[in-house]
C-alpha cells in the first residue's frame, strides 16, 4: 500500500492509504498492444472502403468472394452487410450502418470504445482490466451477436 500524508492550511489528514496495483506483465502488455493494433487496422480498413450502395458487398473490395449463402440459396447470412456497416459507421453514418447490419454496427462501436481504453491501459501500465470489464466486454459481444442473428431472422421472414 502507498500511504500519503495530506495537508492543507486548516486540516491535516494522515495515513490515507491507496492500494497499489501491480504493473502489467510484459506478455499481457504485448497482447494488449497487439489487440489495439488489430482494432486500429480493422477501423482503418473499414474507413478506406467505399460502402456498397445496396448495403452488402463492401467486402468484395478486399478481394473476397460474394456471400456464398446469398449466391447458393438466395438469402443473406447473419454477417451480410457487416463490412458495409463498419464502413458506414467509420464515416459517422450510424443509422445507415445499423440498417446494413445492426450487430456489425455494435461491434464497430465496441471497437471504437476499446481503442482509447486500450491506449489508457498501455500508457498507465498499472491498471489492468477488472473482472467487471471483461464481463461487460463479453456481454457486449454476445449482445452484438444476438442482434445480428435477430436482424438476420427478421430479414429471412420479410
């Protein structure tokens, strides 16, 4: 514990202790740095892509094939429109991004939130993500997945 003596002209307070947090192990910092680089690469790539007008197919600018579910069965898959939603979200067109793929839009928001958070954790080096943080992140990812599947089901029915 780190104890400090606080004082001001009228009041002297002693023995206020703050728990010391251990520094990140080097491997954990390295992995966090790698995650940060991957998130930045995904966001930068999404920003460089031109969103497809029809809401799907933006990923084909990366040399990827068309969605096989759409080609073979004529129906969208749960990920259809996800790349388009990221490309739109990185341009601030959030309504269009949510319409293209709401789950993908939520994943992009999670990535956008994790970038400054990861920078803070790396810069400070003594504040590691708490169990509550990991739980929140996990729940957020599950919600994004559930939203993508729900939107996919809605599209299949209509």
